C-alpha cells in the first residue's frame, strides 16, 4: 500500500480534488435526505396532482387514466405509474397491472419510411416502486415464426445487427444529452450502456438489473427492472426524466420509436436524448448511502518459455478489492486495490502496413466505466467507440498498466465521477508498481476532467492529465487543454479544442488545436476539419498516432432514398479529400477518395471505392515487420469492392477485395470481417480472415491474419468463449478461452486459459507462454 502514496505530489492533487467534490456535493446530498425533525414525504396517490420539481419540454402531463400525451410538434410526455406490489420479472405480462393500466403505443418508423406508423404494434409500460423502475414491452407480430433471436450473451454486438430487439433510455438528469440505455432481444440477451453527449456508447457499463423475455401467441414480450441503486439521478423526491423506446423488427428491417427520430439515425437514434419523451410521476427513494464492496481472489498457473530462467507451471494467486460509494445520487467514488484484469479477453490482432502506431480499444472494466467523462475534443476515449485517427486522445486508459505491450501491476487507485448541476466532473488517480520485464518504473497517473453544459446541446470543458514518470523513464509528463462542443438543430455539430503538453526537457512546438464542423443529415452530409499537432506535442497519458502535422480534411455525402426501386433502401455517394503538411510546410499525405454504396431493404450492402494517395516517408520505415520502405515520396491508387450480408441471416459476413499500387509496387488484399455463423441459438462462430499479397521493390511477401471467436451461451448470465488467432507477421498462434458465470447479480466466476505458440519453429508450434487462471469475486451491496 505504500506505493499508492509514494508520489505525494500527485496524490495530494487527487485528494484535494476529491475534497472539493465532497464539499460541493454536501448541499446536494442534503436535498435528497429528510431534514432533522421532518417527516418523510408520503407517497403521492395515483389520483393526486403530480409533484413536478421544475418546468419541462413537451405537452402537459396526461390526465388519468391516460399515460401518454402528444402535441402537434411530435413531443411526448409520459407518466410512470406507482406500484403497490413489485412485478414478477418473468416476461409473461400476466399481472393485473397490464389490464388496469393502459400502455403507451403508436410507435413511429425511422426506417424504412420515416414518420410513418410502425407496421407492427408495440406496447410499453413504465412503473416504479420504492426500489426499482420497471419497463415492460409487448411486441405484437403478424408472423411470430419470423422473430429473430440468436444472441444470448451479454453485451454482444450481434444483438444489435441481427436480432429482434427492444431498448429504452433513461435520461435521469433530464439534461437532454446523456442517458442510461438498456437493450434486450427476443431470447433474453441483454446489453446496457452509459450514453454521453448523444453519441458515445459506453457499452461496458454493467449495472445490476433484471430482464426476462417470453413468447405469446401473437408475438413476444419483455419485463425489465432497474434498481434505483444501479443508476444516478437528480436530488429530490419528485423526478422528471427523459425516456424513449426503440423496437427493431428484423425480418422487415423496420426501426420504430415511441418518440419520432429524424431519418438516417437508424438505431443510433436511441442515443438522441434531446428527442426523448418527458417522463413524469416518478418518485425516487430517500437518499441512502450506496456502498458496494467487491473482493476477489485468483489462482493461476503460468509458463513462459522465453523467460530467463524458463518458467514452467509456476503456481500463484492474489487477492484484491474494488469498492463503490454513492456519495450522492449523482456522484460516485470508486476505489481499487491490487487491481486484477486476468479475466479480460485478449486483443484482436492487427497487421500494420503503415508507419504509424496501431490503436487497440480498452477492455478492462475499471477503466471502461465512466470513460465518456474523460473524452476530450471530439476524439475517442480509448474504449470500443473511438480512436485510431489523427486527432490526439489526451486520456487513453491503456497507457496505464501497460508498458511496451507488457502488463504492469496496478497497486491501487481511485476515481470520483458524476454530475453537479450543469457540471460533469471526473477525477482519477492510479499508482502502478515496478515491472522488471519491460523495465517500467512505479508511476502515478492522474486525470481531471470538468465539463459544463451550455445552451441546449453544447458544452465547455477542460482536462488535465499527468504521469509522474515519463515513458522514457526520465522526468514527468503532463497535458492540459480546453474544449468546446456545440450542437445545433438535429444534425449540425461543431467541435474544437486547444491543448498543450509539458515534457521534461521539451519546451517548444508542444501544442495542438482543432476545429471541426459536421452536418450529418439523412440525405446530405458535410464535414470540414482542420487539425494541428506540434512536433513536440506528447500526451503520454493519451494516444498520438502522428505528430508534426497540419491536416485539412473535407468530406461530402449524398444519400438519396429511391422510391422507384423497392429493393433499395438507400444509395450513398461519398467524396473526401485530405491534405497533410508537416510544420515546415512540406506535403506528407494527400488522399482523394470516392465511394459508392447501396443499402438494400434486407440490410445487405454492396460498395465500390477508389482512393488516390501520395505519401512522403521522411525516414526508412518498417512495415508488417518484413520490409523497410526507403525515404521518399510515393504515389499509389487503390480500388476496393465490398459485399456485406446482413447479420440476421444464419450465415453473414463482409467480403472485401482491394487491388492497386503500393509504395512503388503492388498490393492485392482479400478480407472477411464481421463473419458469423449461427449454428444454434446458443452456439455461434465468428470467423475473420485477412490476406495481403505485396510485390514491392524491396521484396515480395504475403501476410495473413486469421481467427475465430466461438461462443456457447448456456444462459444470458453464463457463457464460454474462445478466441483463436494466427498472425503471420509475428509468426504466432494464440488462444484465449474464457468461462464467465454471473452466479448472482454482480458476482462472477471466471475460468481463463491463455496460450501463445511460436510458428517459426519447425514441426508443431513451440510454446511461448501459457496461463491458466481461476478468479471469483463477490458483490456485497450495503
């Protein structure tokens, strides 16, 4: 534990920030509690006038017994109904509640006929008691045998693209920009997320909630229960939230919403909290301290043939603790001690044919939770949603606990995050220890993020990140910046930032700034972007693909919906131009591209694209770990043809063929991505394959990357998955096999097997390393 406090200068900043947060929230906490000597608020009878804490957008609350009201502008106000007894969560919808209380219905299409009534009826109820919020769906279906339900595993993206689903969001702060999202399909698979600024999907938010799906003669139904303890919301007894609901009818490829969403948004329209209904009538329970403690224990056997001396079946084990404290309804503190990530799935490998660093998404649960709080300047934050472009990421959580690809032990750390009125706040401090194999020194990492909502859908913010020991092992590194995001109307957004880094021994050319304007309508799209990154701009708690650039980018799109061709949903013509100079004004990259694609009513796609590129290589660069490209300027062109089969099919995949010139030679490539074979409802295979045939002046070679994920889902709370990959560039084959069982809400058992073998040896690939891990944790909710 001494290591957590070794870097006192950084830890002190963290503790001061936490103290300021605690002081700021003290008055807020008092608003939710009963003052000394006062009587608790009595439950408002269903027939009494609603206690509305503030004004809201939309028509007046519906008069009982109605539960929904609509106005001419399409706005909706919905009413939540108090229950006297909890609902039984079985998906059957057979309680008297469903006959006594009318449902919300009249869903409106977004696809394929925007604004038209949904062709299949959907009914929704929202209710609550002193512990939970209940959301129920009854999905009528004219052809019940065509309901698609393939994926039971939690948080699997295949649910979104291949299954019949229903989903809802809860904008619990009623800020019209952030929300909690809950999704389920016709077989009870579930997904959940924190949505930030209507666009960032934090899919590794895994709250405790219960959901069940069932079939009835005329379709399928869902019951969900979300505990108040699992979400954050405004102080005060009476609540006003935002609410919207989505249904995807997969065999028709029809998307419909309770509240209409502009065309072209697709399922992403669920994230648009500014369009959500106003949900009134909710009463939150009196504020109680919400404390969660989650200890864990692990046991493992490890082997490493490349270590000195060689390690063979070395037993080990560890213990640790995660804790979460709800300081108020809207601010949460997280603590981690001796953090362990042994259960995390392995990275999907990539072959690098560029001279720039590859981006890998974050997969560790502690860093994924609330990651949207630390996004900056419109760039991705290191999770599943973004990253990998030229825009720097100032906070990239994979810079913590990893050094040159080697895991670095985390002694512990903490995070405080949440909302205070119109402010979003995040403070993080993590301490790592020494790691001999990679030479990493014990380092303290800290980050501070403050963002204030302005106007209707806009915000201003600042960020500070710091590490006590730089990546070179000498000195320290810090980054700080200001950013602004403006949202106008439904489709227009503007992002801008200014940032600077301080690295020991570096003083000049260490700033970066950006201005971006984006109009993303259904029929037309336009993006203009100007980005500058200094030669010494160096965010070492972030991710930087390339420095010393001045980048100008423009993209224009035209996407008509042909009414005369019934089989086609949308055509799309896209043209883009990119021009990148270095700080001295020398052209480094010029890219001109055009793309034409067709989306069919079945969601199948075909596309063809042409790209013309100029690339200046300022110094010899190694690509694919095979050949070195000499310094100089290179012109090349490429044609790509792609076909994508929709994932509601039993067999689906995207197939792409590329051919063109490449660094003075030729390149032909073939790839299979997003492959999926639904063997049975509980068993699926997801193969991928990429091959590049390159004929360059420096030599001819072939790269191959192949793999497959196989998943068997026992129940929505238990699955076994394996990820097997072969990479010719690294001459390795790896396997990652995991069992995850949520044996009770929030408590899990993991059994993990990892192995990597070297294919460069003769005969059967030789063992490089192997690990077998058993981990169990237990959630105590106090």
